[in-house]
C-alpha cells in the first residue's frame, strides 16, 4: 500500500532542507524552526490560536524530552568545577598525561575507550564517566576540545551504538521487524560497522589534523566548560591524592553496579548522575568547611546555568524535529492520516514504495530510509521501519535481508543517534564546551563518506 503524503509531510521536508542549508551556511536556525512549527500547526489545525500555542507546547515537549540529558550535563559540570578549584583534577589526570602526550594519541585513546565503555553501558553514561577526567588530559596534549568531542561522539554514538553488540536493543528491534533472529542481524552488521567506523573515524581524524595544521582549529582557543579556574589551596596534597583515588573508585563501582543490575540508558545515566551529586556534596563540605553548604548550592547553580545556556539554542530545533515522530500527536493533535506512522516514517515508507528493486537500489534505499527516519534525533524510532522494508526488499530480490536490515539500522543510528542531529550530540558538545552545531558540521563530511562506502560494501554482501 502506497503511503499517503499530505501537505504536512511536504512542509516538513521543505523546512528540513532550509534548516540544513542554514546550518551549512553557519546561520542560526531558531527562526526557521519556529516558523516551521507554526506552519505545521496552522495547516493541521486551521486555528491561529492553536498554532501560536503549538510553538510554546513544542518547546515544553522538547525540554521534557531533553531534561535527563540537561541534568546529567549540569551535574557533571558542577562536580568538575569543584574538582578544578580544589586541585583534585590535576592529581587525577597526572597518570593519563603520561600516556596521552600528543593530539593523535589523545584522539584515538579517548575514542577507543569511549567505544568500549559505550558497548556495555551506552554512550551517555560513558560520556559522563570519561569527560571530566580525559578532556583536560587531551587539551594539555594539544587536541582541541572539538577534536575530543568528535572522538567521543563518533566512537560512542556512532560505532558502539550503531552495532549495539552487547546490550542488543537495536538489533532486537530491527530483527523483530524483519522477522529474522537477532544473531543474524549482529552477524550481518559486523563488517558494515567495521567499515563505517574505520572510514568515518579516519576521515574525521585526517580532516581534523589538516585543519589544525592550517590553523583553522586552534587548540589554545578551546576551553573546558568550567572557565579554567586556577586551583585554590582548599585541600592538602594528601586529601587531593585521597579524592583522586576515591572518585574513580566510586565511578568504577557504578560500572560494577550497572553490570550486575543490568542498568541501561536512562537508568545507567541516573546512577552516574546521582554518584556525581554525592561527590560534589562531599568535596564541597571538605574543601570549603563552614561554607560547604552554601558552596555546594553555588556549584549546582553554576552547573544548571551552564546546562540551560548550552541547551537553549537547541530547544527550538529539537522541538521542530520532534514533530516528525510521536511528538506531533502530543503537541499538535491527531491530524495525520489514520495510517500514518509519523511524518519521518511516512517519508521513509514512501521512498521505499517509489523505487525499483535491484540489490544496488535496495542498499541505497535502505541507507536513505535510515537517514530520513534518523532525522528525529532518536536513531531508534525508525529502525523498525528499516527492518520491515529490509524484509520486503530481501524477499523481492531473493536474499540479503539481514544485510539490508543491518544497513538501515547503522544508518539510522549514525544519523539520528548522535553524530549529525545537533541536539542528539549535545552531551559530547556540552562536556567539551563546543557548539553542537559546529560539531554536527565537522561530523557531516566524514559520516557522509562513511555511509557512502558502507552502502557500497553492503551491495557486495547482499
């Protein structure tokens, strides 16, 4: 059955193109997003009052969806501030500084460690665990903060999340939709994940080194999120050494708890965030003594100010893209066709229904569907559609269902899971104090090259 596309779908496509165009030109997209939300609401409801209200409601929806990420970033920033002011941070990073002595080592060591942790606990908790410790080391080694963000982002939200070999949430969704075992999806995804990961990270690193050499990115122009306050004499050297050991142990115990209790995603992030709060309170009381109570509040306020300052520009664009998925019915109402699966999924289904079937076209189409459904910034919302289309195409061409399923999964997560959509990659950008829009622009070419090469490889594997 051919998917019915309405004026709402085409308005959404037009504004996606406008937003991407403005981002490429390094212009602010807030006004474009707000106009897009307004027009979608106006066309759907026909009511001026509802359309104006829809803008505000979309912001509330976006903030609600992003709140857990805002909180974990704010708390990590608050904790890192007291680590820096007390001088504990300098003691903690000393062992790592012996191994990470140049930008190249910093990029690859941080990326690989991020990937390994993300396989077990997903990227957001991994960012919280690694960011506060390894970012200062990388900066001192000469790697710009933007390079650190790229490494954590591409290896964590890209390689680890797109394969999801350990937790297996992604291959379970795509495998169920394609009516094939999870093991088949994982087996088919291994060569594609390796291809995508190697090509993308190498491309990103080569382009980063080129721009550093040309002076387009300067390491000394990049700063850490906590205004680089010089450490104060708040603790003795013995106390600093104690807490430099205590804090990593606390987070390692988190890792053990995550494994034993099988906590994932939001639950894992919550445990790490709660641990960071306790560390913040303990350090504030020990370092500031009688002023500890007031200082702990001051650090939290500073963290929250940073969190909302960073997320503020992203809320309008997130609000617009959430309308492409389940957010439409919750924000505007039930105005899409009865058979609709959400605007972005409808567009993906329409693309699948409009192309002839060969293995080459099937691979290109699955990449396109994955990219389109990833535009909502989730990465996971559209992979069931990718699995369904892969089953349809695999049956039609006489094989290759598992490879097509894996290709759609990888594309959707690389695009929407946190390497190209600005608000999805905010955790890495925020911890490194770089613009999420600039990070998205830096990732665009390497990820595009990786997707192109991976799609070609998939053609030979089908």
